[in-house]
């Protein structure tokens, strides 16, 4: 059985970096035969949706990718993601920001992992960053992989203690989970939060499932000026 991978992309006036993401998604589709990509737009006023619809039409004849999209105003990315995850019906789930990148082998490695180890339900790759021009800034650190096999303590994750650069944090870009894990924790993101809703999700996952870290970059976070996550406080 070939597991399907669902990727939700929340967008809002994302035309500056979206072409890079679309290119990475297309490359991932060439590596893995069962992808579903859903774009959830928050009523962009630039040419974001033109880029999305043109790209969806371009890949529409490919046998290994399903594309869908919807446009609706939202109160933040978490609400957009909740809407998107209701559309995508796949075995494995993730999301990727419109200015970030999916590594070409990311979905395939995740699917291979969950196929080989069906008792595992949550996986992340090495922390990876690119700059505004797409140049790589970081490919993880050795101490993020030790001392536990996963690199992260399930108990500490469930208590919210993996949230700093020194203890290590779970990078959302390149984190995948199973449908079973998603349904176990209620199947939602806390959309009352405008930031760190991924961190809150990890805490809930960790109450039920250990996180496994693989020694590969599965996704990349783009470090740029003006991004929401710059508001560290």
C-alpha cells in the first residue's frame, strides 16, 4: 500500500516567495507518487491566487499529484490551516508556509518511514534554514540528535520544554504526522493563537506519541525580514 501525503499551504499576499515553494512542491511530486497539495488563501490582494491556479493547471495532468484551493478571509494562519486540513484526506499530513521550502525527498522519506514503522506516528527532519535569496544557512547541529534516538524527550516535549535554541525545538518545516496522530489529538490547531500554534500542537502530540528525528533535512524555514515569527516575545 502506498501512503498518501497531504500538504496544506496557507497563503496571504505571498507572491514574493511562492514561486520558490511551488517549484519545490513540483520536484517533490516527481519523487513521490501520491501527493495532495491544498492552498488555503486568506483573500490575497496581490497575484498569489493567479500563481496558485496557474501552477495547479500546469501540474493537473500529472498522475502523482492532486491540487485543490480555497479562498476565504481568516483571522490567521492557524484558522486557514484548520480549514485546509478538513479538505485534505490523506494518510500523512503536514503544512508548509508559502515562503518556506519543502525538500525534494521530504514526502517520500516520511512515507517510507511510516510504511516501514507503522507503530510510529510523528517524524521531523534536521532543522534547516534558507535566507531571502534561498541560500542555505543551517543544516542542523550534532547535539540536536543526542542523547535520545529521536533527539527529543517525549516527556519534555509534552511539558513544553523543547522551545528554545539551547534545548532544541521542533521545526515545523519538515515535520510530518499520521492521520491517526492528528485524529488522536482532536484534529485541530489552536486558532486562538497567532504564533506558536505549531509548538502547542507538538505538546499535544507528545502526550501520546514519541517524536522521531531523522538525519535528513525534510523542509526549510526561510529567514526573512518582516515575518510573523520574528516576534519572538
